[in-house]
């Protein structure tokens, strides 16, 4: 059976979790990525074996003709990217949050549902290595029953504050902590 051919848009901090996950699925090959920062793109390509780099996602989709696209970009970029992929018959995996507003999220879902493509919004926070390790310790009864969870995060990565959140903490990360509550506390 031939591998599913995927492409990805984005090479920021959180994208590395996506690319790493794709390497663990032998039935999938990410053949190209799109990102305006060539240095970041080439670091991802080298680390995860992605063959091609584009700076224009439309060109990438048209040339690569993928089965699916993994959109790993800020929420305000998702509508146009989802629309273009759907218009070209490409299945869509899109990073949460889907859009900056509920209304725009509905517009994306309504638009994509009229096309003959599959569409899913994913959340990768719960699959980060530290999260998986905590889950494993709890599942293996190595820490006992968890009744309370305190979590502190400064959201500083690679030596700089996370500009991606642009003051929208609730939209961007509260969902992540909801997953932690569901998974870690009895």
C-alpha cells in the first residue's frame, strides 16, 4: 500500500512536535514544508527528513499534490489556508485554536464541509514529551493517586517570550490545561 503523502505549513516552536510525530507513522511521508524563515525550515528538514521547502503554501500544494496538509500556523492564518486546501481537494489537519473567533471557526467549518475533504482540528500539547512522561508515571502507579495538580509555566521558549499568544492566553492555552485535568486527576 502506498504511503499517504503529506505537506506541512509552519516551522515554529510547536511544529517540531508535529514533524516528530509524523516520523513515527510509517504509512505517512511528509514530502514538503512551507515556512518563510529558511533557517527554521532547513532545521526541520534536516531533523525530520522532509525533502522540499517552499515559501508559498499555495505553490507547495499545487506542485506537491499531497493527500493532506498539516497546518501548524497562528490561528489568524487558518481560514485562507483551509479554504485553499479544500478548494484543491486536499484533506486538512489544522492546529488549534481553529480561528481567532468563534464566528470565524464556524465559517471555516461551514466552508470545508461543503468540499469533499476530511477535516480535523488537532491539539499537540498533550503529546509533548513531558506530558507523556507524567501520564506514563500515573498510569503505571508510580506516583500514586493524583487529587490535585499545580502547574506553573512562564511560556518562554528559545530564550524569548512567546509573542504567538499576543495577549490571548485563554484562546491559546487554557484548553491545554483542561486536558491535563482530564488525564491526570482522578
